[in-house]
């Protein structure tokens, strides 16, 4: 009996399932519905992006174009002056209490002034001594004027003596010439025995007498000339002495001015021993007590003036239409529910960051854009109410722009 040629180890083939046939008319609508499911989210996202871009690009213009600009970054400001000492000393008295109202010129702090008063007295004595020196110099110059006048009188007298001596000498010389002629004539007559010996002796005696007088008149002339020279030298010496005194007077005047300046300086230092209120206002807490030693620059008390204003720090995007003179409405936390009116009086020339101790430097490479704040000064219409405010209290400021 013949066997089948099929091997016993071979597996029986399994028939594969045939996928069902898909209808093409039904596949197309299913693909279209899938795209429709993505369209709505995409449109919503695009619309949101458009709204975001629109707001981002136009936010500053919208914000700056508002008629009313509001900020709560505002506070009351006032002139707060720390009063300090200019000179060193021991506190004698503190004449005010903490937070006391004061008026201009009220004495606040007084230092012991004994040392400075002694310096003032010493400087006054120096000024008086300098003035006495100028007075003595004036008297010396007046004395020199008298001496100069005396020397000039001596010159005039010497000139008169010279003139008299010259006239006397000329008269004696004429008489001497005549006596010599008479002697020669008598000698000639005596040689011819025409005159007596007595007449000849008389002529010789007359000539000798006139010669002696001529010599005396010549000596008087020389003496008068010597006196003139001496008087001229004396006058010149007195003039030079007066010039020296005049130059000393200039130096004494300069010394007096220096002494007066020194007196003014010590008087100013004496005035610094008393600290007065610079105006009407209120003082802060006392920082010194009687008996305390203070040095120059020690802060003794703070002074707050009566004048107050509001400083509102608006964002730079809010200042598009804000101008000086715009009306403002203020709401102060200390007076809830009360509307206070004012107006813009000043706008800072730079942002607040530029006035900081360490202004930012955007050139360092780590720049991050931050909306800057610009201080705006607002004055209150009611100045009497402004004096009651305290610097530092919070304010909500609204500025109405004149658009």
C-alpha cells in the first residue's frame, strides 16, 4: 500500500485573515472632521496673540493719554533740616522740648561761651592797640610837619643872612677901595712932603680897619651859607622821616584791618555758640543734653519747616500730557474721606533713579527694562492745611491733564 509523500514534521499552513474593504466615500469625511477639530484652537490662539501684541504696542499710549493720572506712590514732603554745631564746646542749655513748635529766631541750643568771649575781648584789645598806633603815627607826622616848617624857616633866615652879608661885604669893599686909594694918595703926598705923617697914619689905619671889616663880612657870608646848607639838609631829613611815617601808616592801616577781621572771626565763632530756629516750624527729638561735649558737625536737633508739599512719583508712561499748572486731587491716609486740591508746580528733570546714591548703569550688559518713576511736586491750595501735615505720610495723587 503506497504512503503519502508528505513529511510528518511539516506544519499545516494557516490561512491569513483578509482585511475588510474600506469604502473610499466614507474616508474623506472623517479626515475633514479631524482638521476641523484643530481650526478652532488655532484661531483662539491667533486671536489671543493679536490682542496681546495690540495691548503691548499701544499700552503706553493708552495709559499716557488718560485725562486722569493716578498714583499711590506719593507722600507728603517738607524741608527737614538737621541743625549741627559749627564750633566745639560744652552744652550749657537745651531750651526746647521734643517736637515743640518754634518760631524764627527762638533759641534752641546754647554752648558755654567763656572761651570765645575771652577771644573776642582779646581781639577788641588788639584792634584798639592798632588804632592807637595809627593815632601815634598821625601825631608823629604832625610833629614832622612842624619840624619841616622850622627847617624851612631856618632856610629863609639863612638866605636873609646871606643877602645881608653880601650887601655888607659889598659896602665894606667899596669903602676899602676908597681907603686904599686915599692911602696911596697920602703916601704920594708924604713923599713930596705935601702932607703930614699924621694924615698918612690915619689913612693906613682906615685901610686896615676896613680890611678887617671886609674879612668879617666875608666870614659872616660863609657862615650864612653854611646855615642855609644845614637848614636845607635838616628840611630834607624831616621830609624823609615823614615819608617813613607815612609808609608806616599804610602798614598800620593794614594791621588794623587784619585785627578787625580777626575780631569779626571770633565774634562769628561766639555767635555759633547759640543755635537758633531758622524759621517757623517744629523741632524733632533732642540729641544732646546739658553738660555734653560736642564737636564741630555734631547734630543737635532736627527742624521741620511749616511749608509742606506732596511728591508723587508717576511712571514715565503717565507723564505724556502732565504739565506744570495741572490741577490735582489728593487723598491723604491721615485724613480719610477728605479730598484736598492742589496743582502741579514742578516736574523733576530726571527720573528718581538718577538722583539715587548709586544710579544704575545700563552699560554693564545685564540690562533689564524697568518702568522709571519721575517725581512730580504738587502744592496744596490750602496753605494753612498744609502746615498741619507731617512729612512722610502716604498720599494717593490724581492729576487731571489738560488734554
